[in-house]
């Protein structure tokens, strides 16, 4: 079987990596961001080896710190031995490991983000120049890349039976979404659980049912929720595809390197999710409350992770 290296670049990118790895018949090797214990824990059962490579740029890094990180990432990536197949899951962290493997003769594949409908992710656009193919989630993304292959939404197999425990899960990734959290915590909903990311959960814990920063098994909260409120990102796709949960996507315009407002609106439409602008642009909480009180059944999908593995291995053979 082909010698496979998956670049799991943290957050939702690591989620892609796990979705793919659980569809491969044996353990594979992974590149993860340096010091990313959450990614390591998520992938440990699928991994034979981990390489740690500096993540080149965080959402709020300045130019100088980014340059130093890029230089370290370049050196660390160059030292990884050659593999047959490389899968880059996105973000700048994927660029150097995939490029050095390409130079060494590996076949490189990439995954575009689920919320890039009309604009390309910068990192995947770069990687597409030397990759064999870019895997896409939706037919609406097909115009982004000549090498694009639509396999379906790349999510894991569900690990829980869905149930409705009566709570609303609010989650906004690693960086968090303080403006959204503030709105949610001031409208007197006691059945709310907030996953805050890097934001201090103590700011909200006395205003909602529960607040916590990270849990590697966020999936159990999704599976048992009544409704998901999230930003542009992978959680919305997981909630809809894996657990058929009504979902509200709130656009976070602070994430300037993420998908655009129009990408996010179209992403919500594809999923059958409800869409709201950034809370900075809300005139009131009325629309949010209306969506909470009138949840919408999302569209139906099946996971494309198995198809991705099949295509990737067939391309290699």
C-alpha cells in the first residue's frame, strides 16, 4: 500500500485529517503544528508517527513573527523523509511540508475549505499549482480549480447516535467569537452551552448553562444538541452532514483571511442553514431570536471522505 503522509494543520484542518484517516485501512503518518496537543490527541489512534512543524502564521501574528515562523517551518519541513502520497488539509502550515514532498517526488493532493464557494483559499491555491488534484465538498465549488474533484462533504463517520437534550450549542473555533458570545449571553437563554476557544469561558459561565474553552470531543455536544450556532467554518458542515442539526451560521468579519461574506452566505444556503451577518451589523437581536424559535431542517448529505480515499489511492496506482 502507498506510504501516506497527512498534513493536519490544526482546528478544522485536523478534522479533515481524521475524517480521511478513519477511512484508510492502516495507520498513517501525520504532520501537525508544533505543540498542538489537541491535534495529537484527536489523531493518535490513526497515527504511526507524528512530525511537528511550526505553523507559519496565526490569524493575528505581525509580519516579523510570521517571517521567523516561516523560516522554522521551511527547515523542519525539509527534514521529513519522502512519502508516496501527501494530503494537505489547508492553511499556510500545509505549504512547506507539501512542497518539499513534491520536490522529493511525492504525489500531492489537497482539500479546499468547505466554505470557499466563490473565492479560493490562499494556501490551497498555492498548493494546487503542484498538486495532482484538489478535493472539493460541493458541486458549487467546481469552478474554483481545473484539477478540482468533487467527492462530497469531508466529515467523519458519526461516533454518537443523535439525540435532542434541549440545549443550544454555540461554538466558533479556536479563536472564539466574543461579539457573538456577548449577544448570546445577554438574551437570557439558560439552555445555552458555549465553546469559547481562546476566549476566557469564565466571562460567560454565570450567564449560560455551561461555558468551556476546548474539548477534543466537541462532537458529543453537537450530537446531543437541539440547535447549533457557529461561524463560517467546519462545525456547521459537521452538524448538518453528520447529525442533521438545525444550524445558524453567523458571519465573523474579523477573520479577514477566512471565507468572505458571500462565500459564507452561499455555504449556508448549500447546507440549508440559516445565515446572519456579523453581530456588529445587527440592529437588534430579533432575527437571531426568530431563527432560534423557528429552527429550519437542513439539507441532506452523506460523507465524501471514503470517496476521497478511493480517488487518492486510484490516482496513485
